[in-house]
C-alpha cells in the first residue's frame, strides 16, 4: 500500500486530466445549449454526472467507498 503522499504524487495528474475531460464535456454541452437555445429533452445524464461530482466533492466518506458509491449511483440511472 502506498503512503498518502505517494498516492497523491502517483495519481494526481491522471485524476486532474480526467476532471478536465469532464469539465470540457460540460462546457461543450453548455455551448450546444446556447447555440440551440434549449437544453436536451432529457437531461437525466447531465443530472447524473452532476450528482456524481457532488458525491465526489464530499471530503469525508464513510469507509472511503467513493468508487462503490458511484457504481451504485450509475446503476440506478442506467
């Protein structure tokens, strides 16, 4: 098992890249809404992503089970 510092040092850039990819997708959606003048007819996928981000933004998670929480969340949406 890695130390807390080594965990951050090892995975930070990869996680940052993934978060930037999500931000870029959300920006593309916002621009398309602006261009079309209306949102998607079904924004459940957008809402699901935003809810997932909210789950991740909580600093303290019981038993550090963020991945499990996301799997359960996305299983409910699919």
